C-alpha cells in the first residue's frame, strides 16, 4: 500500500503550513474491503498519533459516532466515519491546544478506480472554552492510516488462511473419496467369482485376502493404531484374525473370540 501524503508534511516549512492538511490516500484494495477496515478502526476506541500526558502512547476512551460538531456534515461523495473522544485534555500534535475539549477523527471512503479506493482522514480538536477548532499537524492522520493498513494486512492474511484451509480440506476430502473408491473396487474384485473358479476356490481366495495369522514374535492387540496405544492383550503365535480395516502400517482386526483392536502389519503373516 502507498500513501499520497501532502507535500508540506515532507518539507521543512513554517509550522503554520503544517496544520490542517489532512491526508488523502489511494489504497490498492476494493471499496468494500476498505470500508470494513475503516469501520473496524473507527470502532477500536483509540486515537493514535496524539496523547494527553507524556507517558501515554495514544488516547483511549474514544467512541464511534454518526456525526460530531467538530466537523460539518459530510456532503461530498463516499461514506464518512467518525471517532470521537470527549473531555480530552490538551491533546498533543494539535495547534495551540491547552484546554479541554472534543477530539475527533473523520474518515471518508470514496470509490476509486481499478487501482484502488480513496481514503481521506482529517483530525481536529474542538476546545470547550472558546469553541474553537484546532487542526492536527498530520500525526494523527498518519498514525490512524497505519492502523488501517495493519488491519487490511491482517484481513488479507486471514483471507489467505481461509483459502488455504479450504483447499487443504478439499484435497483431504478428495483423497478420502479416492481411497474409498479404491477400497470398494478392491472389495468388489475380491468378492467377484472368476468364471473358471469353483465355490470352494473362491471362498479360499476370500479367506486368503481377509485372514492373517500372528507371526513368530507374537502380537499386541492395541486400542489404537499407535505403538504408544494401550495394549489390550497379547496374541499367541499362529492365532488367526480377520482384517476389518487396512492402513499403510496397521490392520484393524477381529480376533477369533470377537475382540476388536489394532495390530501392526509386521506382526501378521499371510495364511499358509
């Protein structure tokens, strides 16, 4: 993002010329995105770029508003937002302030072109004693714009994360669907009896596909497909099991006495 900052802010001129210039920016995002970011910042309760006391970093306690007497009603194009802090005490970076009054920031979002939307920011202080407006030297406008930039960057980051999560979920779903289809195809092939195959041969083939025997080192029947999972029981060498679920490293099985669990592939062997 880039800012079109008034030239007077960048040059060494008299203080008189440094006040009341405001800030105009073409922001390379869509108008709805800019509207959302400005609305969020206008509602954050903080006015950046000024302070009441030297120890402060900003002025808190501000509220969003539909209008304020510190600014005339906006009649130009676009939508205006206001952030107002009442009873502000001598806010810094405003011309000739030493009173209590209302600190106000106005943001105007306007439709731009294909390169982005337009944002205007102005800040003033209205003192209660003389009802006189004190313009900002540009610090508030620049600091508030930075908050909007940061908010837009956060919005873009969240949007990318949502898109990445959605793509990953779609890929995982597609992989699961493919695995399920392959499993169905394998199961269908297993259950299909070849034309030249007798019923006894077909049954024997099915047993060979779905039955295993415990290998020479024995096996642990675990509650989950992990080595750290609880061992439910030990199975003796040669015990037969039926495969219910197959993963790359584990079988979900049923024992001869009807107990279910998981056994690592290395602990089982094909039927002789």
